[in-house]
């Protein structure tokens, strides 16, 4: 039976939070049910996030470089957090 899925939390910050459903915007968090082979790049695409706006990507607090996002998969209960580029100084 290959219908196994796992729960992964997606947290979007700043302007990316606008891509969340209205009920998720209060917490910036959306729980996703993902297949084991789902990658970070898949989530970015499936959630219609502009890749250029996905500047800082963390899984469980660990930075994932852009080159690794198409191959990095998840474990159950992982937390994917994405920030857009932050302007200012």
C-alpha cells in the first residue's frame, strides 16, 4: 500500500503569508499531508509560491540551500519555514 502520507507543517512569513488560506494566516502555519517522496521544491510549486521569493528556507531550523531544495525530502512532523528576501539595514 503506497498511499502513506505524513504531516509536515508549512510556515510562511512576511509577504509569503498571503499565499496561505485565510484560516491559516493567523498562525502563519498550514499542515500538509505529503507523500514520502515530496521535496521542498514540490511544496514550493504546489503551494504556488514564487521561487524567487523563497529566499530563506529552513527545515526544523536548519538552512536548506537552493541547490538542495529539489532533492530534500521530509520526515514526519518536519517543519518547513520559508521567508522572502528581507529589505532594510
